[in-house]
């Protein structure tokens, strides 16, 4: 996920983009024109688009959400709110787990495969031809998810990184607002 997402994002003109991140810090590794983090519970993306001091909907070229959407009570509404905040041509990058243990922080509500994530984005208003979605996982990683403590640390030589499409551990997508 990290490698693929980094390639997708670094192909964008990030230094010219205003970015927002929903409750995470994945975007801190990139250089944007501006970067703002909106952390729950002060900012709840399910309640509506983020707003500026003037009360107007805040506008961004890129919104990032890394391992957040599975915690939302209303991910469809949240995705519609992201779409409203994007400028024309803007992007939404979202990454979610698929096969990992329940992890309430504060709640754990949903799981998506790459196809399911793409369907969520389409239903929220993104056009199908403007969405890229992938998933990664394998049997070994799935079995490691049963270990404690969780999540298990990566062990070079033990952890295989080959992808088995029938055993997704995580999914991610990049959708562009047309």
C-alpha cells in the first residue's frame, strides 16, 4: 500500500496543492503548498464538510484519509462531504483495512475490498473512470493478524510481501473530482 500510494501521490503536483488530512498524519511525509490536519472529535467528517473561519466550505486539492474510514459511523456521508470540499480536479486518497482484527478507536464499523471501496466512491459521487483502487494481502499476513500483540511487527525474512488477491489485508483508492 505504501509503495503504490506514494507513486500515485508523487505523480501529482503536490507542491502546488492545498491538502487536508482526516484524523491522520500520512500526509506529513509529503511537501504541499499547504497541509492541514483535521482531528476527530473536534472535526467530524460525518457531520459535514470542514469550514473556514468565514463559515464557507473549506476547499482543497487533495484530501487524505489513512486507516480512518473503517471507524466512521457514516462513511457514505463522509465521502460526500470530502467530494464537496474538493476543488474541481482535486483528489481523495483513502486507505482502509480489510482483514485485520476489530480495533475500536473509538469504534470499528466497516471493511472494504478494492472493489467495495471503488463502489463507495462511485455511490458518493465520484465518476467510475476517475477512480483507481488496489488491494494487497496474503495468507501469511492474514495468519500473522491472529498473533498478539497486534499488530505484529514486520519481520524481514519471515513476512512475505507477495500479493494473493483472494486474501486482502488492506485496500486503497485515489479518486479525482471531475
